[in-house]
C-alpha cells in the first residue's frame, strides 16, 4: 500500500525515482513506439546524449515542414549547417563506399534535393503528390537507391529508384559548393542551432 501524509497528499516515497529525469522521458517515448516509428531510436539517442542523432530524428519527423519553409532559413548559417547523422555508407569486402562525406548538413541535404528533383524526388505511391525525402541510401553495386519520405496523405515509407552513382555525384557536388560557406561560418565560431530551434523559429 502507498503511504500518505496526514492531509492525504502523496508523500515523496510514492514518487517514482525516475520521474522528471531522462529515464522517465525514455520510458514515455518507448510507450509511444506503437504510434511513432522513430520513438525507439529517439529513446536510444536520448540515453546516449547523442545530439546529432536527435536532430536527425527530429528532421525525419518534421521534414515536410522544414522543406516548405526552406526559403525562410536557407540564408541563416546556424540552421543551414545543422549536422545530420545519416547512414550513407555501403560496406563491401571491408571497404566503405560513401554516397557522401560526413557530416551531411541540413541545408546541403535539402538544397540538393530541391535543385535535383529529377534525382531525389518521386511521386507518392498512394496519392501521387511529389515526395521530398528525409533520407536516402543505396548500393553502388546494384545501383538501387531508397528514397525515404512521408506524405501529407499519411504514406511513410521508401521508394526505390535506380542510379546510385549519379545521385552520389550530385550530392558530393552540392557539399563541395557549400564548403567555402561552411569555412566562413566556422571562422565566426558561432555554434549551430538544433532542429528544435529551427521549428520554434518557423512558428514565429
């Protein structure tokens, strides 16, 4: 039985030791896993205090909103250069082949998609709307690339396309184009924002 204070209020002994801390947040997120496909990996990222991973998951969840408002933040370096932790490496016989160099920055990723819609967008299999991916990777051997995206109609999955090499070349060229701007940003020694900061700014 739970103990109560003389006035009937719960005592401190009744409060879970993990309430109001990271463990509580992780337990709550795990409870949500059946509703949110990213909840489990978010719990892992929270446990590891992995900020780039958390930003990447939050980008996955909010990618449509972030794409729609690209013009509102594309010239703000602390948003543009938010680093994303994406898997773009294919390993074969102990050799790693990268689709792009780490890190992938938010602005670079989105600008690359918007400037090469023929390579990085696809129609939604459910409603036909144009999909803007929140992630992509594939195999240089088969040439297959999976574009992961979500749609306003509720579809959330991947579309497979062919042409790994041309997409890798396009993304690396966009990274190269952004390199000088990134060096200038680093010289100012101002930190990058987070996806949460970006979403808050978009609400204003």
